[in-house]
C-alpha cells in the first residue's frame, strides 16, 4: 500500500502484525518481507510508534498466531507504547 493513500483516506479500523528488523525470504513469492503473524520479541511492535498519530485507525486488531497469553502481552506492550 502506498503511504499517500493513507494520507488521503482515513480508515476506521484495521489490523497490525509484528514487523521484524531482519527480513525473511519467501521462496513462493521470491521476495523479502518484514511483516509476520508470529512475533519473537515485543520489540517487533516498536515500529507502531512511527505510525500511531498519523496513520493508525482508532480500532485496531492484532493479527497474530502466537498463543493467547503472548498476544495479551503484546496488547499490553502496544498500549504502553501508545500511552507514552
């Protein structure tokens, strides 16, 4: 998605996933990717600090494959990122 679209149109809800600082490779699509549905570290959500004010909608769902307990930890971590 081009960032200009996010500046032009506001979204009411969306989903987020983890973003790793080291790319993974997809042989199926022959490309490197950073976004993933399984987080290894809570720091994988630090990128959200750069997008919260301008791009993230008010309603955001986590799109993760981690256990529910790990997802709740991620939720708390993200809420703390947003409150600071």
